[in-house]
C-alpha cells in the first residue's frame, strides 16, 4: 500500500497517519516529524530546515525531496508507506512520481482530510500549550494555512484527475475520522 495523507495544518494528519500505517503494516513517514527530529539533534539538515519551519515557510524542495528519497529507500518502506505531509508542492508531486515509478509500483490513494480553518487555529493554539511547538503561534499558523491554500491545495485536483483522491471529513472525534478513512480506502481496488 502506497498512500499519501494531505490536509491543512492541524487537520490531525499525524494522529491518523499512525493508525492507518499500523493497519496496513507500513511505516508512517512524516516529513514534519523528520525535520523536527533533525532540528532537535542539531544535524546539518535540521540547521537548514529550522529557520523555514519557525517562520511557517516550506523547506526548499531540493532539501525535502532528498530527505524523502533517502527515507523511502530504507528497507521497511519496500512493501509500502504512508506519507504524511509530503508532497506539498507540484514539484514534490513530480519527484514522488519518479521515486515510485522507479520501484515499479504506483500510488494507491491520496487521502485528504477536510476541516474548518477557524476551528483548526484554536486546536493548534491549544497544542502550542501542551507540546510547545515553535511554529504554533497565531501568526505562524496563519502563514502555514496560507501556504497550504496557495501551494498544496492545487495538488488535490491533480490526484482527483488521476482518480485516486479520497476526500474525508476530518472534523469530530479521532476514532470517527479513522473509521471514515478506512471506509473510504475500501473503495480503492487492490493492486
Ligand atoms: P503542519 O501541521 O503545519 O503541516 P508538519 O509537522 O507537517 O506541520 O510540518 C511542519 C513544518 O515542516 C512545515 O511548516 C514546513 O516548514 C516543514 N515541512 C514539512 N513537510 C514539508 C514538505 N513536504 N515540504 C516543505 N516543507 C515541509
């Protein structure tokens, strides 16, 4: 199973990614988590990414693409993977297409969680209190939402045209959203 999970900042992608990936026995690969781990360890990748992340900007494609390529090349991702937070730009879509094509496989589905922007700002501000993420301040959250609308939302149409888009209501209880995602994935034919 090769899946991507999309949705605006705070849509609950990370939480859902873990459940879905466990179900299919594939790794959940979160670009945001990988960047944060590198920032906290102070690796060269982390040093490169930190300024962009703190400002709510996207890390440049060259940096992100290389990181994802390396991660997908690891052994545990051979049977499949769930990408959380990648691709976010049209250039990343092309890059991912190349990576998957190279292995002779295809992308099975692109799941998009739809949520209410205003409610999300409140959710993220609450998360700022509990987790202390540097990019969960109101200004930076709004910038992340704006970038999502400008650069990532257009990807929805790309995957819709390919016939692999699954739009799922991301509002409400975590378990309900998980169930909706599983229901939606059932309609994807086995590959
Ligand atoms: P969010 O919920 O805001 O989308 P993430 O944890 O997915 O949070 O990502 C945090 C930050 O990591 C982003 O704001 C961005 O700076 C960087 N990032 C993550 N994925 C990508 C990507 N595919 N391309 C560019 N930057 C990314």
